[in-house]
């Protein structure tokens, strides 16, 4: 892996973050606050276990209570923040949940994005630039080769389709109204702060710490691109910092490692990291019940590397090892 990329300072710069309580959002906010940025978050609710909870409790961010699905809430956040940048990370991010409640997922992921862009359009005098969080899932299923940005967005399953559709909204606001917006399509992100136990890495670490058996819903063969949250945060910050300098409005970038790791390979890596850290061994049970699994999803991040000089710096083995201490604090042992 490459060395961590240097990110220009955000000290004194006004920033709005939606989805600030999530894995990427909480780590992004922590980094911005440490850098001296003036951060406003749009917040519906907050799990006490989220890293954001302590930041909010200490009054280190301005909080606007509301939801992405209520345009008035979003507009109020944009106006009150008077932000130079809006990192729009808010979404319904869980694939199984999206399959069970597709309408709510479309409302949050598609209309939530439209609400952010409409508020920025209506208050263009603020000069807010938007960085939108998308996903490798927006591509849907393609051949077994790394995805590049000019591939069509063919999401079919509800979560995937919501990301594809949200990007169509982004393109419309960019091309028709000139809203300054750029999109990052990120690979599977992991690291401290992820409380979504249905995801493989948090679920596996909880199983180890509780002495439980992890149920693997797939047959273990799907291959994915796993990227540490610190590298994702750096990608967002680099994109915002060089937004004007490089004329990034209207662009889309992949942020991933380009490395394909199967579910079974990932499970083995988690087990090795846990045993090396004295956390215990991971026991698993392969169910093979998952349906509609895309067999291969890996991102080619050459465009982001070439244009912004960004590169992932955290290897999977190191990222897993350094993530374990956070979960040890967050999860009581069984």
C-alpha cells in the first residue's frame, strides 16, 4: 500500500455533513473537527455507541435536527451551515434492509439526494460545493474485471438501484442547473465506528468477542473490494480540497483498493487478526442462503489516483488489526 496522502487543512472552513452518525460520517467529522473546521451535522437520531456521540455531547459541532426525507429540514441545514462544502453521506445503507423496505430506501437515497441538491441550487449564493457518497453497488453486476467510471450504472436490487438513480439525479442537477457536485463511488468500507452488525466485518468481530458463531449468508465465494475508513475519509477530503483547483464539478470517481477478496478469504483474515491480537478465534457457519449476490465487485481507482494523487494506504491485514481495539471497547465480551 502507498503512504497516506497529505490532505490540505480545513481549519476555519465551514462544512455540512449529512449521515454524520454512520461509519464514514463519524470518522469524517472527527477528522474535520480535529483539523479545526466549523462543522454542522444534519442529525435524525444518534446511537450512543457511535463515535459521533462524544463529539456532539462536547458541543464540538453544530447540530441541526431533521431528516433527509423532509426538504424543509435539509434546506434549514444548508442555510444555517453556510457551508463551503457539503459532504452528503446520508442514506439507508444496509442491503438486506433495502430489500425489505425498498420504498423507504428510495425515499432516503434518491429523494434525500435530490433535497440536498435542490437546497444548494436554491441558495446558490452560499457557494456550497457538494460531494455525494455513492457506491460500487451503483454499477450493478458487470464482468469479472475492476469497474471503471465510464461503465453504465445498472443497479437492479433495491439498494443498488437507489444508488444508480441517485446518480441520475446528481447528473441532472449538475448539467441542467450547474450545481457544483462531485460523486465518490466507494468500495466496501470497514473500520472503527461501524455499528451495523449485519455487515460481515462488524458481525464477525462481535461474534469473536461474544464467543458466538458467525453465520455467513452467502456460499463464501463472492469477491469484494474492502477499503479502510481512513482511506475513504482521505478520498473525500482530497476531493473537496481540490474541487475548484481541478474543476471537479460533474465528475465521478471510484475509491477502492482494486484488490478482490472473497468472503472466505476475508473471514480467514479476520480470524488471523483476532488471534494475533488475543481477541479469540472466529467460528463460522456457511449457510449459502443469500440470493442475488453479485459474484465480483472491485473498483479501479486509477482516475482518482491520477487526478488527485490519492491512493489507499491501509492494507487489509493492518486495517483489521487496528480496528479490533475499538470493538473491544464497544462490545462486552461474552
